[in-house]
C-alpha cells in the first residue's frame, strides 16, 4: 500500500507527457525514423546542402499532395494531375522553344490550362453527377493524348533558363545554409498558404463539411458545386506548379508526370486523410508526402529495385481504404 502511494505521484507526472506524445500524429514519428535511417545509410544526408537537395526533389510531390488533399477531404479523387504535369512540361518547352522572352506568357498559359482542367473536372462531377474517379481518369487519358498530339509524339523544343530557374537555381549567400533552392522557398510559401486555406478559412471548413456529410452541408446552405469546382481547380493549379518545378530540374520528358497521381494519393492517406472525405490535415499530408519521398530515397540507398515503389504505394492505398471502411462500419 505504501509503495502504491509513493508511485502514484510519479504516475501522475508521466501521464501528461504520455498524453501529449499519444496526440502527435504517427506520420511525424515515421518521418523522423526514415530520416534517421537515411542518415545512417548516407552520413552526408544531414548536411544542409544535401538535405536541401532532398527537399528540392521532394517539393513537386509535396505541392501535389497539398492540392490533392483539398479534393480528398470533399470525398473525391483527382487522377488527372500526373498527365497535367506532363502536359505542363511539354507545353512549356513548345511554347517557349528556348526563348526566354516567351517564358512569362508560357507560364500564364499553362496556369490557364490548369484552371480550365480544374473547372471542367469540377463541373462534370458536380452537375453531371459522374464520379470523380471516372471523370479524372478520363481526363488523365485525354491530357496524355493532348500532350502526345501537341508534341507530335516526342519531346520537342527546350526550356529556357528563366523557366527552369524555379526548379534548378538557388538563392545564394543565405546564412548557415549557403544556398537555398527556390523550390524550397516556393514549398514553404505554398504549404503555409494551403494550411491556412484549409484550416483557417470558411472555405476549408465548408470543404471538410462537404466530405463529412454532403446532405447536411447542402441543408446548411453550403454551395456544394462551388466547393467541388474550387477544390479541383486548386488541385490542377498545384499540378501545374509541380510541373514547372519538375521541368526545372528534370528537363523535358514524355513520362515526367507518370505515377505522380498515385504518389499524391498515397502521400495524403499516409498523412491520415480519410479516403471517404471529411477528415484531413494539411501539415500531416505534407509530412506524408515527405515520408513517401524519404522512403523511396531509402529504398534506393538499400539497393532495392524500383518496382518496390509501386508495391509500397499500392499497400498504402489498400490499407487506407480498408481502415476507412472498417471505421465507417464501426461508426454506423
């Protein structure tokens, strides 16, 4: 009895820190473990220059995942983003053809194309009642065909230096870091803006409400079609941004965007978003995307073949779908 009395205060002291740790999303622990493991495999990884290079390579996926989250929290999917990335890179090369003077107009044109794709996807899903999976799958095929038709079936033209600066160049003379990639600066600004939009505005609350219970959202006066069109626009504009960055450091390729749509979905669900909508966090979705990129980096360092990527993504999506179905059954 005396021993129990002595240990009770110690237990109470531990209880609060344990509750704090338990409240931290698991994805952050996964990310830390992966980064530490990579550091063991590559001792140079923690150095600012190497780590920032890793972040630069991860930035397109992180931005894409941020855009995808807006669609997923409303209960939809956007499978068209990978082909839109390819169209952005090929279109950028064709519109500029190496002429730096054409870059501003080319970038505006590409964002207008992305805007049009997002509006079209949103209109079809909202007013024709076609599932987002079928709509964006059709758009994926259509955009891929448009890219092939526009380029004549092979990469043509090339991207001028002022187009590639966003993905390739650095801000020089940064204290401690030395060089800071422009892509990382864009990522930080994008992440802050996306987080505020989803979690700090009425728009974000409405998007979550639409995914949680569309009928209740409609009865409360939320204009569901407008919300759905807006989230598809955000996803498409994110894909154009990712395409511009990828064109910067990957160059012109017919397959530059292949698979990015699945990586974005896997990253979002790895970050804890519910595939059926109504739940999602922007910081954890970005952490999920960074974890996925860290996992791919680790697989490369371990010498495992690239097909492991597809297997991992598939298992993540299947696991998330199974968890969502299990949770839905328990709540009903």
